[in-house]
């Protein structure tokens, strides 16, 4: 019998998977990129990329891809305060006009609120995931040790013997059908009874091999932990559903905000409010 695989993954993955699907829908959920780096939200959309940068130490929300991070960070290091970074015709620009920035913040505000809620759910999910991991480690500790299981060689021998007895029983049964007289039928009957007794003994041997006190205790402990994991998974399932619904709401809001911000950028560009962005030195 192979060593049981950690059950935490089999039980937890459906719930964690649901949460991850929700997070993938939440296109503006900040992602922690490192201990010293600001939070970022990345949304891959069609059209030229842009970013709302919230000061040197703040976060930035980018509509584009991670390939644009270096250019955004270079501008962030050089420019104090909030600004819009965007690319047009292969060139990078920034907008710092206070009125434009106020409108951009207003457009982005619903996403900020939803992102904060998603962050709370993510932290709650992390707590439950750690609990599930701890239960998984308990499951590993109480799992049946290979030392307490019969060896594969012994089991092959027992199984082979059982198959041989079964085939012998089939032959005896065929001979019984064509027995010449009562004496032969009685002989075959006795041999069949003896073969059946040996098959029963082999079956008991197999049962005993997997019914030792250590194995029974291990199975009981694993079942108890499995029930705990099932209960621990219930709030993860609820959270996953909540994150899924929240992610869909964020997706809808992101489309609205994206249209608004792009319109504001076009208007600011037309009014001469954009200037070339600083480049990395």
C-alpha cells in the first residue's frame, strides 16, 4: 500500500482554487511584489498602457503589463506626489494637473474600495489555509508508516497463492461436472473443501496484514483529522464564493474606470497638460 498523499491538498485545493479564480477576476487587486516594493495592481487590457501612481512610497495601478513597471517606477522615483503615467505612440508621458488627478481618483475610488474588501478576504483565506496546512501536517504524522505495512514481496506471494488456489478451485469444479461416479465426486468434494479452507486462510492473512493495532489506530486518527479538514474547508468555500462575486464586481467597475481614465488622458493630452516622462538614468 503506498504512503497516503497529504490530504490537505486534496481537500483544500477546491476551495483555494475557487478563491484564486476570484482573484484572477479581480483585475485591480494589489499584488505584493516584495518587502520593500509598493503594492501594484496589474490589468492587462487593450490599448496603450497607463498607470495611476500614488506618490513615491505609495502604490500604483497599471493598465498594461509588468513589462511597463520599470518605466513607471523610474517616473515614480523622479516625480513627487500623484501623477498619471501613460504611453502614446511609443513615448511615455506624465500628467500632474490637480483637476485631472481629482477626476482620476474619483473614477478609481470604487475599485479602491472593492480592492480593500478583497484584501480582507484574502487575509481571511490565508488564515484558513494555514489551518488546513497544519491539519495536513498532522495527517502526515499519523499516516501509516511503511514499517507497519506488509512488504510488497510478502503481499505478492500471498496474492499469487490466492490466485493459484482460485484457479485450482475452478479446475476442480469442472472435474466435478464430468465425474464418472460417486466416489470421484466425493474425492473432488473433499479436495474442493480443502482448497476453500486454504483460500479462507489466505484471505484472513491478507486481512490481518492490514488490520494491525497500529494501522487501526492510524486510520482512526486520519479519519478524525479528515473530518476536521472538512469543517475547516467550509469557511474557505464561503470565502471563495464571496471573492468570486467580488471579483466579478471589480471586473465590471474596472471597465467603467478604464473608459473614464482613458477619456481623461485624451482630454488632458489635447489641452497640453501632458509632458514627457522621466526615464531611468
